[in-house]
């Protein structure tokens, strides 16, 4: 008789880093129940995405609100009760004054019970390597160090977002510019808020057509930021000329340093993705589909960009996320 494997327990967390006196430091937590040192992390709550979980768990366990950067990989291991566990990690930095908009869009976080976590400590990476109780926790630290040495750790984020589910063209007589989201589409747009907030988005660029504007509206309302309306991101403008979209994405990848979301339509995505590909190593670009539809409705491509001293901007990581209710 064949037996099915129990599904893995999924958790998310972050390696929070800073530079003090030109020295790279990271933030560890101590759990008194196990008397171990590890990274702040925890299990997903119902309906929660991995990035939102990572940001929430770090703040709960350390008291430090963070902005997620590039992913550091997934650690797989067996728990004490022999269950399979997958812990997903990101690099993260403490939020600053310029991140207040994204913090406003997040739910309030309660501090962890001191019986669960009783200390959070900043240490240099050498000390962290010796303090970490479990060998598998050294894997994300190694990735972080490699990116630091390659001058690719300090990044900013561009989120490319396809609008949420809209009414069918055949069912809407008001024209393409005003075609609204469905009820399900509106709900998915609201569910995007904590995912976008986890990456510290403080700028929003969108096609002015209603289905795009409505997709980012919940985040605008939650964060208090305003949106830049860019007509070149509409389907009609893109059909006339792709060049303005290429120029827009080029500017976002090379000139901006604050996290931004760009919301557009499916027919525009090939031009956006092609411009991203120009600054993305092939091994990283393989994570993106090579053909339409590129992104599903309400799905985002998270582009992590590093601008190295004396060298141009380069994409160091790509991720794809959807609201948790639609995730596999």
C-alpha cells in the first residue's frame, strides 16, 4: 500500500542586516524553549503569503519593522517531531522614516511571547555563524555574504503587477478605459496590500484605465501614497508605440532607488519583461515564462535591482507572487 507524504510545514522569515562601522551585522533571535539561536521566522497564518509572513514574523520576534529585499532561498529540514519543514528567507533591512507609507499599510503586530523569543541580538556575520544552532541556518547567511562581497546586497524593488480580474469585454458596454474589476477581482486587489507592503513600496505607477487603477487603489488607501498615472501603460497607447513603455521601465530600473509598483495590462507585459531581461542574467531570467501570459491576473513579478559602484544597475533576483487565496 502506498502512503502519501504529509505536506511540508511552510514558514517564512528574514536575515535582517545593517552596516555598523563598515561591518556587516545581522539580527538573531534566541528561543528559550529550545535554548537555540536562529533567524526570526514563523508559520503562515490562514490566507497569508510568504512575503507578508516574513515581514510580520520578524517584527513580532524582534520588534524591528523591516522591508524585504532579495530572496535568500529555502531551507528544508525535519522538525523535532519529524515533520518536513520549508523555511523561506529574504534579506531585509530595518524600516526607516522614508518607509512610513508601507508600514501604515500593514496590520498592527503584537510582540512575541517572551517564552517563545526572549532576546534579539545584532552580531557580526562571523559571530552569527558560530552562534547559529543549526547548520541549515548558515545557508541563507552564506548567500547574504556572497551578495555583500559582490556588491549586490543593497537593492531596490520594482514590482510589475498585472491588474486583477476584470469584467469581460462582452459584458461591459462602457468602453475599455472604464471596464471595472469583478467582485472577486476587487477582493484579490485588497489581498495584495500586505504583499506589496512587505517589499516597502512607497511609489505607485499605473495605467489610468479603471481595472489597473482599481487594482492599486486598496494599497493607495491603506498607505496614503498617491499614484502616478501613465497613459503609455494602457493597451491602446502600447499598441501605437512600445517605445514609451521601454523608456519608462528603463528609468525605473536605472534611476529610481525607492520601491515602486508598476500596474499594467497583459498585452503590455512582453515589452516590460523584455526590458527587465536586458539587465537580468540568463540564469535568473529562466524563472520567468518565455511567452504570454507572463503573469496571471493579480500576479506580480518582483524585480530586485542592485546598482553597483562604478557599474550599471543589474537585476539580482526575480520572484512571482499572487494573493494567498490563489496561490498553489
